[in-house]
């Protein structure tokens, strides 16, 4: 009789301990009953004062936007010893923000903007500061193996080019200067303005993108003005070209259909205009 009582007490104590441990680990009343065989009343009595663990909030996976992805990819390259070059930076944004086919230019144009570019660089710099990493954004022209030498070379070359530009402007003014014999403030001002205009026009002709106006439009407008000054305002401007810079013409604007990406040769034929779509 004594042995049976001792066994029952021992069994009950073990079940009680199991119930308490299960409750500490967050088990429900029903789960404890199934595991221990205790009644609902016994489980509730044992569970009194036993704190349940706080529910761990399941971390929700953050939706990765093109902006977030760009920052992550750019950061990994920017912290390299050689940093990240401009073409690498732009290529990442081109891939993450995707592109749209332009029927006017016949190529895919990136959907990211200058604002996207600036914000990505700003965020990468902030992350670099927080993680104590050196972040570098490099222009494509620089030689990372000899940065000072490459910079000095281009600085000297630019100085030589601008000296040559000034020589051309001076030569032009000696032959075509406005009111060369006019004295006084008015004549001096006219020559100063002309020299400034000559220099800007020369740079527009020689340097792509220097002026906001497309080169072909500039040449066309200039040719029309010359015709008017020479007394032939009705002569149409035909095949205006510029040998030293970008070619310019009066051809009708072309339309480039987006490639199907199924047959590269067919896409090429259509782009050449050999087959009408």
C-alpha cells in the first residue's frame, strides 16, 4: 500500500514539473494536457503564476526596391581599394531601374534619373561612415595606379587646348573684329562682346554638348543667317555638315522598332530599314 502511494506521488510530481516547463516554453493548456495526462483544472492550477514567453514577432521580409538593391550593390564596390567607377555605378542603376526602348534613338534608355544617382551615392556615403568604411566614387578617366599623373596630364592638356582656342579667337578678331577703328567705350564694349561670342561659338562647334542647342540646329540656323546677310534668304539649307565634330544632316527623323529579342538577324534587318514593318 505504501509503495503504491509513493509511486503515485512521484508520478504526479513529474507530471507537474513537465506541465510547468511546457508552460514556460509557451505551450497551450490543451498541449500540456495531451503531454502530461493531467486534467484541465490541474493544468490551470499549475500554470498560475508561470509567465508565458513573449511571442517573437516574425520578421517580415522587406520588399527590396530598385533603390535598396542599388545601394547594396554599389556599396560592395565602393568600399574596394580602387572604389567604384562611374560606368559601374551607372550600370548597376541601369539594371535595377530597368530601361525603356526609344524609337527615336534606336536604343534602350535608362529609367533612373540624376536624382536617383545622387540619392544612391548619398546613402552609400552614409553607410560607409556608419560602418567606418572608406567609400570612393571614381570618374572613368582616372588611372587608379597613377592618379596624380593622370590628373596632371589632363590638366596640362586642357590648358594647352584653351591656349590654342584663345589663339584662334585672337586670330579671328584680327580679321573679322567688329568696328576695329571705333574708339571709346562703345567700340571697346562691342569688341569685348564679339570676342566672348566667338569663343563660345567655337567651343559649341568643337565640343560635343557644350551648348544646349543640338549641333545640327546650330549649323542650320547659322547657314540660314548667312544666306540672309548675303541676300539669298530663300535658299533652303541642304545637307549641312560639320567635319570636325558630330555629323549633322537634315534627314527625316528615323523610327526604330524595339527588338523582339527572338531573332537577332531579323531585328538587325528591321533596324536597317531593309524590311518594312
